[in-house]
C-alpha cells in the first residue's frame, strides 16, 4: 500500500491540556509564486478535503508572510464564499514557536492518549525553483509565450526559457504549432504536475481541470479532429486558451492575442512606468470577489503605500460602445474598492489600447469625479511612458 503524501511545508503534534493535536503548516508568501486569491482558496480547500479524509482530527496552520493586508483580506473573502474550510484553521505570521489551541477556529480536536504519528510530506522532487515558478504560471495560462511566462513568474527571460525547456523534456509542456509567435502549451500530463505545484492532491476536484495521476483510470481520448476542421468550429481558440472570464471571445482574432500579451506583461509595464512602484505579485485574467475580472492586476505599493494596479485592455473593436464599456469596468473597480472598506488599498485604474480607443476612453472620463483613493490613467498598449498617478484625477498619456 502506498503511503499517502501531504502537500504542506511542516507538521507538529503539540501537547495541549486535553491531549495532542495534529497540526499541518502551510506557508503563504510572495516568494512561493502566489496564486490569485480565489484560486489559492480553491487549492487550500482541496488540500483540506484531502487532509481530513485521511486524518479526520487534523488542523491547518496558515503562516501568512506577505506585506500589506489586501491579499489576505481577499483570500479570506474567497474562503467564505466557498463555504470556508473543513478543518480547524489558525492564521498567524511565521514564527518559531508552536501554535496555541485557542488560536484555532473551530476548536482543534486532540488525542488524549499519545501524539499523532509523523506524516510523509510531499516534496518538489528534483524540480528547480525556476521550474516550479514557471509550472505554476503555465497551470493558469495553458498556452503562453516565453516572455509572458517570464513576467508572471518574476524571472529574467533567459532563466524562464531554460526552465520551460526543462519542463519540455519532462513532457509537461509542448511547443504550440499554430501560426504566430512561438508559444508553449501545457500537455495533458502537465496539468496534474501543475496542480501538484499548487499543492492540490491527486484525485481532488479542482474547477474544470482533470486532476489525475498516471495510475488513475481515465476515459479514453476522443479522436483528434484535423486542424482544418478545428478552425471551422466556433470557440476553438477559446478552448485552447484555457482562461476563464467574461471576455474569452477576445482570443478568436489577432487583436485578442495582443490583448492577452498586454495583460500578461502588465507587471513589467508597472515597474518600467513608475520607479516608485513595487510589485509583490501579479496576474492576468484574474477573478476577484463577485463577478469582477480585471484583465491584469498587480499588487504592490506606490510611494510606500499598498496599491492595486488594475489594468483594462481596450481594443476599440466595440466602436461607439467603447466609452460605455470602459465606464462599466471602471464602475466595477470602484465598487470593488468600496466593498473592501477599511482594508482597501489605493487603486490605479489603467486603460491601455490603440490611439482611437485611448481617445474614446478619455472622453468617457471627461467631467467624471474620481475618488481620492483612485487614479485613472489612459495610455498606449504598444508601450511608452505613463503619467505619474494623480489621486482623484483621470489622465491620458497622449
């Protein structure tokens, strides 16, 4: 019988007044290539379900080691939305001492007779840290260029290219053969490997992913259609992209490819545009609380104050509806910030697009009041400088 492995960074069996507890430790920090909060919440719940099925009295100790308060606030909201955690939970900053019983909610269960036996904790095997970072990014993107993976993984391009090539040799990635710039795609065997890197145990349901291991029985693959036949099917590019959100049809044309590239390299644009900005983590096509899907979101600080850099990419293909569409997305960002209340950071709302879309976006904000904790900036999606954020104002780079 195979010994079950647990995807955690540590374990303790502390002695309390009533007996011994079974405590697993999970670290959450930017250096671990943070997932978006909603995805991280799903991964934690999958871990907890797996844990309680094998060790019913287990408890989870989250050690949150990240600057600012936004990420934890959003993660907590996502956990509540998804019916919480099936195990007692305690959240603290990392510390050398043991966790106390009163810090768990609900109360931790104990064994009155003897300590729990030490579990087998899973490791990353022979994967390098760069390979793990790239694999975690590809788990979200499915299909991406090297530059896009490098930016989201926080690696220089040569390092990312080397890590992606190593994942290719493991057959977790494959070169994409569709026309256009060279891209990598996640293979079927790469999906469970990516989920392992997120900490999701084998066999646990996880959104629309098929979470299998080579030993698990699977349905046979359907016969592959020819490329000519696939091209004629509506939404085929959507299925290949693997990204979620309300704007999936943007991948059907070349402007959609440009749209995704701008969103996926947003972290790099923030750093280049504003030397006073720090980016702690960032994602493209990210889901936030409610039905809010910014094209790109960088979480960090500006001039030492916690700030969200919110990106919307506007291709201009909507024609006369562009101003209305932009204001709808801006309204969602403003509502989202208001919902955070006291935990709200500042927010820079940025619209990037071609010249015609920039002009329409600027007209949309003419005469509109912007809250004092927000700044609106409109610029080119082809690069170039962006204005310094002015809180309570809308500005254009043109």
